[in-house]
């Protein structure tokens, strides 16, 4: 078994370090104000609707929220499909279930289309390999995948693309805080204007994926609306 070095920072710790370093350098006020502005921009891009109202869609007989915090293989997308399939097999059709996937922390790239992945090297930044070539992805592997891209032993080909899950009624949302922090970090590494990068990311969020004030906020709201909780990793 490979030993884990004690000084190796986990992805969660690295994210918190990014946030803490930025806060210390800029001061809390200069962090909160841009976040408020970023959130306001995201909400206006979403027809000015209250993020709380979005959760009123959760009226299914069986309700669940999948908490996706990172690139955990196919699981952020396979498990919602499994939930729908096994409920259908036990008497509850797809359209009588409510499923929410919260893309937060290091899972936010999945809310962005191929052109953003390619331009900002998101596969390399977030340590996400393309399942076809086993190298850092330059595309979103789960946005309009090709038929047969994903196969599960004993099951065969599975339709787990974001677009395919949306067609089955699965709801996706994304963390605005993580977009703000990570777009700022990426902008710094690429010597680009942080506000421009943030605007490009937020304006290119995949259609149907709802921006939320934060991922943890969304996970909490989903549970308040009766969703069972499932951690995806």
C-alpha cells in the first residue's frame, strides 16, 4: 500500500488555503464585496429569480441530493442514474422522483462547456483526466458525451451525460463561491484579469445548471426541501 505523506495537502485543504491566502492578502471586505458582485451577476444571468425558489421544483415522491465536491470518476453522474433506474425498477417512474446534483468545490468545472476547459486547461488545473485518452481533459467529458462513452461492468453502456440526466429530470446547480475563488486563482497563474475570467466562466455556465450562492448553501436547502443526502466525493 502506498504511504500517504503527511505534508501532502488534500484537495479540500488546498481550496481552503486558496481562500485563506486571498483573504489575508486582500482583507475580508475586499473578498466579500467581489463575491456579492459575482453572486449578483450570476443571479441576473438566471432571470433574477431567487435561488430559494429554484428548490420549489422538488416535489417528487422520492427526493435526493448528490453532493459532488470533486472529480470522483463517473460517480457524480452514475449515481443519479442508478437512483432513477432502481426507483423505476421498484415502482416509481423517473418523472415521480426529484434529483439534485450540487457541483461545488473542485467539481465546478463540470458546470462549464468544452471551450472553457480547453482555454483554461481545466483538466490539468483540477486533475481531471479524459476517460478516453487518460490524459488531462481539454473538454467536459460529461457534457454531450458520445454514445457508448461510459460503460459499467454488468450493466453495459450508461447514459450519464449531464444533458442526458437533465432530460431525465435531474437538476444541477453550481457553487458561485468556488467559481469566484478558482477563476481568480487561474487568472493569476495565466496573468489575466481576474474579473474578466470570472465573467467568462459565469457567462458560459452550461444551460440548465443553476448558480447558487454557495454549494454548501444549496446542499442545505435541498435537505430542507426533503431530499435525502448522498456524498459523492
